[in-house]
C-alpha cells in the first residue's frame, strides 16, 4: 500500500506539528545572522490532510542583511533539531537591515499528499 488515509494524514500532522519553529533559508542554508531567530508557530487542527498557521509569524527586525529568502522550513527545535518540512517560499523576498519577514495567518500551509 502506498496511500495514507485522511485520518492518518491528520493524525501525523497533529502529532508532529506540536512545539515547532519556522526557519528561513537562502537556498540550502538556513539564515545565519546574529539578529535572526527561528520563530514558534502553532497550527489549526488538520482537515483533509492539511493545516495552516493560527496567527502571523513575525521574525525579528534584521540588524544586518539576511539576503534573499528562498525557502521556509519547520523544525522541532528553536536551535539545531530536526528539519520536518522544507519548501520554496511562494515569493522570494530580500531582507536588508531594518526589514522584517512576516508569514501572515493561514499562509503557512502544510499538506500531506
């Protein structure tokens, strides 16, 4: 068998997206600047194998250039930890000094196919 039931998809998402953190990437590398910090994120209860963030996710105001944000990841820890999901960002945004990266409520969608 190679297809998960909706019940199992929802269960996997609910159990694995507790106490998780959003990370920003320049290609393959997570941002590595002193003003950057992964941000906690909470998700709504999954429906049909899909969930999204319950509130805006605001990263710190950049104290230096972070470059172009090309990918977004979800980790199980605020530092180090395991990468659970990673996907290209819908829009590439360059973060310079005094800029802030924001993921609006319901825009961070995690879906199991």
